[in-house]
């Protein structure tokens, strides 16, 4: 029996900004939503569309002479649900269920519950980033896979399970068992009545905050991610506003639901998650203690908030309450529309809008061009104790340094290795070595900053990324000319006298010489 804790496997992988802005646009037909989960030592995904709900593993009735993968039959709101162990399907070692174990209810003609070790997250993936399965061999039969997703959600590779094939190949008898079981007698409904019932349901993402269960409509949830190591704090913001993080090449404001609801403060841990909530063009990350499951709730089980408890202003976020398990389990439904009326949410969104506005060039007559061009935004990073900066619009993304870089024979000596970044080969260079500084051992704080130089995407390892800084142009001056190469690469310097800081500004276009660019282009190809 495997002793590995599935919670540890998930939380070891930090979520870094890795995909284009389009991956957050839920209206983009090229983006598909997946639920990712773990079974054994493998990471899988399933398309969101056949997932009816995600539930805690229910009690089951054992069925004699049933297929070995069947745990038994459960009663789910009056309907028979076969519960199947994915571990047994794939021949993985048995393990006892724990608090993280969940059942994914998949409906492809017949609802079936598949037991998984842990549900990791909901992610949006561009269709173009889903690869074929020809290269996959080993623990999982590739015939049961529909594709491979690389470098999403902190996982190097996620296998997309084709549940239609899985059911057709493995569980035809189980589906028939549910249809013909005496337990199911009288509970089947016509297709018309089932469609009517589905239209009268809410699908919710539920989560815990200070021991209380809340939920948000799934259509308002863009994504669920882990809390990053680094959050950019917003000066003079309300205490509810935690700061700003970078998610998929865009800025995302973060707020604490604990603080918004005046609940006791608690530091984020490996269980904490950020639920990215959208309303129109705006998005905000709401920090929760942990995310539970995806619920499908009949509207008859949902009540409006009692009139005596409805409050105006900042406490009107909870609009409805759903009653589950015969009223023993109450889940407060948070309205996204009301959430965005909260003063702390407004302030957080406004702070990001202001930062975005500073990055854009505007030609509107009412904007004073001189004021708009009076400062420059740079991403500040460190090499040893020194601070360096690059223009914010030159940074394509910032990712963690993988445990291993692949070394390529006959690669240029300045190339540390290559990594697979969402299916593309990314040459990686140690910026310390490029700048003639002593090299150091790898650490968790190091990052790879990705630039597009001469049409070639190239990553540079830095000791740490510090912040996004807005510098007045009056504070930027030519750097002393110490050598021909330094004069090209580090031609400017920000002298922040009041802060007693000097930030050396790098021109990324000068990081690689033209002859070396040709070699890098061949590596990337």
C-alpha cells in the first residue's frame, strides 16, 4: 500500500504564471476547463463538461460478483450511483480513504462515481496546448487517454483521461448494473424530465473559511490556484486587501475572505487556495482556507437569505443558503455581483486597474502625456545583494527553476540547459555567469525570467524576483561607462536617493550577441 500523502504531492508544486492572458478568458472557445486530480502517483485531468459534481466518498452497498473495480452502489439524492476505484482500474496499490479522497461523478450516458486520491484544481487550458499520447508508455494504458497537458498547475505532465473510452471498455456491466438493480427500480426518469431537473440546479464550488462552508457559482469561478510565495503589497490599502500577484502574465488583486467577514486571522498554509472570481472584465483572487468540492444543488434546496439577516453595504455578499443532507449541512452562497460591490474588492480591483493603466500608452486628449510618461515600470530582481531591473513589458513570464535542466551536447557554453515550457524548448542561461558573477547552488528562491530576444524566447536564472517598481524618469540616469559591454548591457541606472537604493537597468535585447542568437534559435527548434 502506498504511504505517500496525496496532499503533500499536490502542495509541493507551486503554481507559477505560465500561460497567455487568453487562458483566463472564459468566453474563449479555444480554452477548455479541466478538473485535475491524483490517483496513485499519477496526475490526471478530465474535461469539465461530463463532471456532474465532486463529492466526498459516500457509504456504499457491496455487490457480490461485481467487477473488482467496483466499490459498491451509493444512494445520491435518491439515485443509484456506482462507485468505482480508479486505483483498482489502473492496478495501483490499495489505500484507505482520508479527508482528501473524493468521488468524481461523471455522466456520459450514465452517472458513475470515480474515487480519486485528491482533487487538485480547476484549470483552463488552450486546446492547442493539449498534445497527443503517442509518447506515453507505462503505468496507464494510453488507449484510455485523449491527450497530454504539460506544465500546468505546477505539474510537468497531466494525462487527460477519456472517460467515454474508459466506460465503454471497462464499465459497460457496471452501468447496466445500476440501470437494472432493484435499488434503482422506480428511480429512473425520462430524458425530458432529467433535462428539466438539470436546468433547475445550481453548480457551485464550495470552500471553507474558519470552519464555515461557503460556495460560489461555478460560472463565476475562473480558476483555483495555490497561494504564491510572493505577494506584492499595496501601500495604504484596506486590511482586507492582501496585495497583488502575477497570474498568467496579468496582475490579480488578492483579498482575504476571513478579513472581509471579520473572522480571526490565519496565515496561509499548504491547504489554502485562491479562488479567482470574475465579474465582467474584472477578476479578483479570494483567499480561502481550503476548497472542498464542486456541488450540484437543486434550487428547491436553496433559500434566500432571511430578511432579518440581510445587511446593506459590505456585509451583503451572502445572497442565499443551501440546505444539504436534510438540513444538517448549510452552505452560504456568495454572490459574485455583491462581492464586487464590497469596498475592499473595489479598492483591490482599482489598484490593479491603476497599475495596468500605467503600463499602457494612451492618446486620449484629456490625459496629460507628460504626466503619463513621467515614470517607468520595471521588474526588479536580485543577483547576490545587488538589484537589477528590466522594463515590465519585456518580461514574458517568470517561472520556477526546475529540479533538473536538460543539458544539450554541443550547446553554447553560456547555456545552462533547456527546459520544457508548455511543450516548447526554452534555452536557459545563468544570468550570474552572463554577467561574470560567481555561480551559486540552486535554491527555492531562484526564478527563470523569460524574454523574447531577436525572436527567440530565452530564460535567465536570477537569484530572486523582488517587485514591480515604478520609477520616476528623473531618477534614471546614464550609468558610468566602465567597459564597452557594460555600456551596452547596463547603460542606465535608477538612483533612488530617498530609499538609498540603486537599481541597475538591463536592456534585455543586449543580453545575447547576434551570433549566439543563431545557436539559441537552433536549440529552441
